[in-house]
C-alpha cells in the first residue's frame, strides 16, 4: 500500500509540473479526487488490509488527499493570475508604454448647456443653487400648492423610497427651501436632475434635467419674466428670439404660462419642425402663487415673483439637433463626445 501511495504522489507531482491551462487542472482533479478517481480507489482497497496497517494507510491517504486539494487550488490561483497578466500584456486597447494621448475628454452636452445658462444668469445677478435629488413630499408637492390627491400629481409619478422620500420630479421642489434660505429680494437658478416614472421613447426619459429660476422682489411683473427669458434665450441660441406666452396651468403659479419661441428652423414662417405654427413650446413659467410665497416665508402682499422651469435636456436637444433623448443617458462616447463648447 505504501508504495502505491508513493507512486501516486510522484505521478501527481509530475502531472502538476506539466500543467499550463486551467482545463488540465480540472482533469487532474477528476483523476485524483473524482468519485472514480485514484484516491477513492486507494480508499476502497483499504478493506483488504489488516487492522493496524489499515489505520496507518488510511491516515496517509487522507493526508495525501488534503495535500492534492491544497496544491490544486494553489495552482489554480497561479494560473488565473498569469492569465490576467498575459491579458493585460496583450490587450489591444491597453498598452502602458504608449505616451499619453493629447486629446482630452469632453463635456456632456447637457453640462455644456447648463454651464452656458449659469454664466448668462450669473451675469444678470442670479445665484446658482444646488439641491437634493432625493426629497420629500412636502418639498416636491405640498409646498408647491399641490396637496395630496391633487390631479396635478398624476402627471408626475415618480420613484419612492421605502421611507416615503422620493426622487424629485421637478426642480421646483427646491423653491421652498431656497426662499427660506435667502428670503427677499431673491434671484436664483437651480439646475438639477429630475425623475419620472415614464415609458421611454425618443422624446421621453425617466431621468432628465431641468433648470429652475426664480426672481422675487417688490413690483416684479410678467414684463420682467418676458425680458429675462428673451435675453437668456437670445444668448443661448445666438440670435434674437421672439417669445409668446400662452396660458398654462401649474398649481404653484398664478397666472401660469407656456412660453413659446419662434421656430429656429423657419424663423416663424411655419415648417414641419414647428408643425407649421411658426412656434416651438419651450418653457413653462408663471408668477409665483401667493400660497407658495407664503409657505416660503415671504409676504405675498408686499412681494411678487416669477419662476420658470426650463427643460435643460429639451433645450440641449434643440440647440444641438439631437433627435433621440435616450442618447443623453446612453453613455455612448461616440454620440456624446462630439459636442464642444463654443
Ligand atoms: N415644474 C414644472 C414641471 O416640471 C415646470 C414649471 C412650471 C416650473 C411653471 C416653474 C413654473 O417654475 O413657474 O412641469
């Protein structure tokens, strides 16, 4: 028996030394440790030995088996490390010896539009505010004059956390906090990522960007709103932009509007892009509802203000002629790296 074990040991060493691929290791495992393997055979043959000898041989076989297991595992680790090192050495896209490429990364088109708007607005005395993506019901709805069960909520289904918080559906969710933080007079913009439970297609995404703006002071009127929007849009599009207001309903405005701009493609004459109307819908806005001002700690008898919720993603689509909104979140560098700031 002793010599059998010794012979198997030598066989194991010889085979192990020759192994260079993981498949061969697996074959060895089956040969030595499998159900019908060499170690099992040895154990079976123990039956024929007398008592004392059987015990001794049994121990020896067991320790051989443990040894085989350990050495096979070690060899497996060594092989996979070597395989990784070889993959890195031969990888087509990774060569650590090449000099660094001169081309730099590029900004996401939405970042470009956002930064441009931030610059325009800071030039007009607005501050740029940051706000959470996870908010609560009060911030997103209640403080904006949208009580529970208000039908306006139907348009803004979103993703809820188990603790009742939610992913904000609109940048308006920051209005209340910013009013409370700064008081009046107030000029602020707050860009942010918004979320809605939407079926996605070329025009709809569950994740998109808006830029909200507010201006609150004594004697702020719709004329101020029109002036700021017109100035901002003319700069963004690098051409004089005409705007028109149509009535729109938002519980947090009174009155509320949809702001349209003259079609950039036909200049207002009418073409397929603007469905022959000469106008494109761009930005919901309005005079801030007295309830919303009051909730933000501002006296609506003394102060008035306008607010707007510009669709940043939509603006980027218009500015850069992007046809499919899903390109923005695709992570596809070929699509996204072609935009450069002017
Ligand atoms: N938060 C609105 C939405 O996402 C857009 C909006 C409308 C924002 C009117 C405003 C506003 O600030 O005054 O649908």
